[in-house]
C-alpha cells in the first residue's frame, strides 16, 4: 500500500515544496503560493497566496501551468500561469514571485476574467502569524497616506481590526522590522481566529463593497505584495531545533478530559454498533428538524439508537419562527419516545445566534421532560457568530459553536497550522460565557454539507481515513484541553466523514484517538511543555496511579523527540504506518495491547515518530 494511503486516505500525494532564500529570509514555494517566510527562527509571514471566492464563499481552486524558475543561493524568480474554472467562473492570472539578496520578496498577480461572473472575494492574501503578532504593536500606512500606530488584538476581534491599508510594519526579534506593502486595491485585515484559523489575514475586496460583486468579461485585476526586512544584524540560518517535551506533574491547575461524542448517522450495522459501543462516548449528537413531518419517526429512531448503543443523546433541535407550537409537539414526542437526553442544543433556522426568547421557552418545555438535562445554545455555525453577537448565557449550561480547520485554506500544512485557533476561540469565549461551560459541536475536518446551503461545498475529506486525521484530532484535543472545553462532538459516527466505513468492517485511525479519550473519561489532563508545537502535539493525563502521555507528529516527515520526567519504565504503543493494518482491521484486539516495554536509565526517553504517527505512553506514578 502506498504511504499516501496510510497518511491521507488516498493515493494522491502533496507536491514537494521548493526551499528558497532571499538574502536573510528563507521561505517555501508550493503550488502558486509562498509560505513560512522566516528571519532566523522567527516566522514573519505565514503565507502569501491568491484567493478567488465565489458568491457562496467556496474557494475556487486553480490549475498551475509548468513553473519557470531561476533559483540561486540568496535570490530567486518564479513565474507561472494559473486558471480558475468551475461552473460559471473562468479566470486566469499570471503570477511572478521574486526575492533578492537584500531581503525583499515580491508577489505579483495580473489576471483577466474570461467570462462574466459573481464573486465575494478576489485577490492576494497575506497571513500574519499569531505568535509574532498577537498583542504586538504595528505601524499602519493608510491609503490616504496617514500613518497610525496600532496593536494587533490579543483576544479575537469580531470585526476588521485594520482597514484601508497601504502597508503594515511590525517588529521581528531581536531587532529587525518587516514592512509589507499592498498595491492594486484597497486592503484590510480580519482576525481569522473567528473561523478557528490561527492567523490574521490582510486581503482585498473591501468589506464595504456589496457582495456578491460582478466581474465583467475582460476585466483585468492587477495586484502585488512586497515584503521587506529592515535589519542591520546578520542571523545565521539554524537547523531545526531538537524537539523536547517536559511532562508536568499533576497539580491544582489540571483540567479534565472533555466529554466526547459523535454525530449519529442512521442505519448503523451490528458490527459498527459494536465498535461504537466500545468507545465509551459521553453522548450521541442527533440532529432534529422540529418542523419535519417525520418528527415522530425521527425521534423514535433516535431513541432506538441511544438504547442500542448505550449512550444518551445530545439533541440538536432546529426550530423555526413557529417555535412555540414546535415545542409543544416536541414535548409530546419526547414523552412518547422516552429518549435519554444528556443535553439539548437549541438552534433557530432563521437566526445565526439563537434568540434568548427561544431559549427561555425551550428551557420550560424541555426540562419538564428531562429535568436533569443540560441546555446548550449559541450557534450551529462558526465562532464568529457568537463573537459578533454575544448570546445571553443566563439560562445556559453550555455555550456552543462549531469548528473545522478548512474554512479558508485546505492544504496539509494549513490544516495543522490552524490547530491553535481552537484554543483561541475558547479563550475569547471565556470573556462572555458567564456561568455556561464551553462546547464545540460539531468539530469536523471539512466543512459540513448543509441542506439550506446546497451550493456551498462540504462533506467528507479523503484525509479522514488516514493517519493525518488522527494526528490532527489529537492536536485538537490538546488545544481544547488547554482552552478548558467541557464537551466536544467529533465527526460523524460512520461513513466517509466518520470514524469507520458505514458497514463497520474496519475503522479509521481517528477511531483510536476517541477511544483513548473515552477510556480516560474523568481523568485530569494537562498540556506538556514543548519547544516546538508546530511539529508535534502532546498532552498528559493522570488517572489513579497511572500517567498517560500522547504525542502526535503533525508533519509529513519522521521526527525524533526527547521526553523528560517520565517514569523510568513505560509501555509504548505506536499508531503509524507500521501498525495501520492491524489497528484498522482488528481495532478491539489492537486496543488490548500494552505495547513494548521501554526502560531508561537516564532522566529522559528518546522516541522516533513516523509521519503523522501517534505515540501512546503509559507509566506508573507509584514509587
């Protein structure tokens, strides 16, 4: 089996990035974009790329013609042609990317509409990294020439923090400054953490322009972004640091493993039901349209699923403006079906954030059936909705929103880079959550397909089936633990967007991540101290006298990690390409394994981790 099937669930492999130098700056070129622009060990710009979003906010992919390049030791020039063609959109552009020995990088785009079409956004985008920018000062040059001093937001800004940009500059340690200049349009910045991306984005098509906007055939769009480094210091290029992890001791700051559930998909086979039952889930999320003519049948089916699998429901109830009548019917149907309910999630189909009047009516009606059931609400959409319109949480046990890492960019590096965005949303939500706990429901790898948005892309990602998804999910757990999430709902139960094929004949590697979370329900958990969370995710759990450490490789390359403060003797279990077949074909047998016994005579253990592999380490705290 090709390695790409183990990693990505298909035989399609990503293209190899090209390493480039522009004087003191290093970067990568890959498929029409540049990324990870660094000065020494500091990332100053995450990526520069061209984006075309249609009227439904779908990102329209482009095809690259053969690249022409001239690459030298400290400079480069790359040119290419790109074509976007999907449904009514037909747009081509010529890209030219250059870098010189003085530390100047320029990305030029000149495009032409080959037909008339509508769009929401078209032009160059620049991503600014959180680690360098959040909470730091910057200097803005406005389009009218004004110079103003600003500060990047610490917490997530609900609206554009900076507008009418001609350039932005900010400091780079130890004593340098980067200046980024935008030409060809009026640019502005948004806080992409609203959509759980871990970056700030400067982009064009100004938000004041009504969308969708029309482009006529023959329209020419020409833009450029120039990145310059101002420094008198010479910084030597350093190799990647050795990855070190320090395991903390349990203390009063420990958090608990969040309750984890899945979105229930109908028609579960006996084999799939057996595998789901073994997960020790907190809940099954079951979506119910309260105005459905099949409401009784759907609720009876949901009750049967909960009874068969042995888990209570997280009932996601979608009401309309006729919610009072729908609540009366719902109360009757609940009593008839006798479905066990852990939590009600209250949504309105006609509002992005559920109004407090609907929540108040739902509390009265629904808790008469299940007095101990929790009430959750907020939005079924992204964090941006509750950040822009804070819900009244006085009646809520849970404030909830959904998340996925591919709202804007979809390549492997971007998906992993966006993981810290989950913790950022939880941290900002703590400012207005009140007494409510925080729940992200659901978390998916790719945007969901919604019946009310038939033209919006969504559904399953082939990477769901591979080690990539398992590593990403472990990383998401780490950041959600860090952000004190109380409940998480992951993926669908079965199918291409789930934990296993629909027939339950095997499982995907991600199954084992949720299985571990279920086995450790009630355990305390802490983030580990790690010097490079861009390449690994790690957290430790304590239950009884046992320690459980999880480490995931977030990259497509093998890694070596050194772990301090583990017990001298441990049990090590690997989930990677060497165990893929056994772990996916015989999951219950594989989960019974303790793994290999490792003993260290020194203060640390050294582990090798294959691409997107996961290490599960168990040790005893007993002296």
